[in-house]
């Protein structure tokens, strides 16, 4: 069973460590280019891994509470396969992250 009030962000460990040093997560290079932080719902995580992170190691899955985000900055927008994906138009406040798990390199 999955939780409906959370979204997920896949990021490399070094990006997450940098966020800890900054006190905020500003996003990946792709996020910065696109002007928002890309997230996935629970059902979209594996597809996102397969499309954007093949062959990458040292990845983390951030579980983020939507209740801790500014609702004016969180938009669900149509993207891959005409599915709606969560996009955050602003920085990710670290207190919104409720769990961080390593993604196995042997996917």
C-alpha cells in the first residue's frame, strides 16, 4: 500500500549531501534547467529510474510530505505517457523529507 500524501525524488547522494550543507535542495541540473524540481508519485518511481537514471550509482530515493510543501509551488502537470507528475516550482525545504533510502545499484 502506498501513501497518497507523499511524492518521491530520485537524486545522487552527492546532491543530497550538498543540500544538507546548503540547508535546502535546489534540484538537479535538469531541474535547474527546467525551472522546477521533478518528482514522481509512488507508481511512477520505477519508470523514472528506467528512463533517467540507467547505469547511475549512489542514488537515493527521497520520500517527501506534500503537506510540508508550499501548495502554491506544487503543480501536477502532464508529462511522460500523458501522466501527471508533481513539479515543485521552488526549493525543497529539507524538513519536508520524511525518509531517505538508498537505491540498490543492481537494478
